[in-house]
C-alpha cells in the first residue's frame, strides 16, 4: 500500500528523488493512516455458531487500531 502511494506520487506529481536520503525522508513523512486488511472466513454449522461468535469478538477486541477485518 505504501509502495503504491509512493509510485502514484512520483507519477502524478512529478516527484523526483536525487538521493536515497530524499526518498527516506519522504517515506518517513507520510501520514500514518496506513490500514492493514485481513479477510477472515469461517465455515460452520449450527453446532459451532456460539464458538464462532466468541472467536469473532475476540479477534475484533484484540486487533490493532489501524487494521480492518471483514468477516466473509
């Protein structure tokens, strides 16, 4: 995701780095709104509905603040 943003900025905004230090400073100054996506799917029947619910709540309570987890 960060690689895509850097490449998009270079292409769209004409950003050019003369030295590797310029690139490092640019990356360090990027906003910290990078979101991680983790897709989770469950396969279950009527017997395991409660166990699946507990697992889903546990995952959501213990995830990082910048992680988006869709249950499929």
